[in-house]
C-alpha cells in the first residue's frame, strides 16, 4: 500500500489546487512534475498570469 492518499501528475494551477484541497482535508499528497524548477506552474508560467479564457468570451469570430 502506498504511503500517499493522492498522487498528482503535473504541477499546473488545477493540479496544485487539487493537491491543496486534498491536503487541507487530511490526505497525504505526492506531486510529480517534469518541468525544471524555474518553469513549474504549468501554463501559468508561460502566460505570465494573463487570463487566456477571457479573450474568447463574447468573441463571435472564434
């Protein structure tokens, strides 16, 4: 049996949020991330905090 209750692959916003919620509810969590330390954070690292989904809202040309 694994010593972890939850195993998460990837360290993007959704994954880290899931890990945080699991931990706050008493689970032991293991996170795997292949990106180098300076690039961790998934797409958030590459978009520099920009709200990408907001660009498509209300745009009928997409």
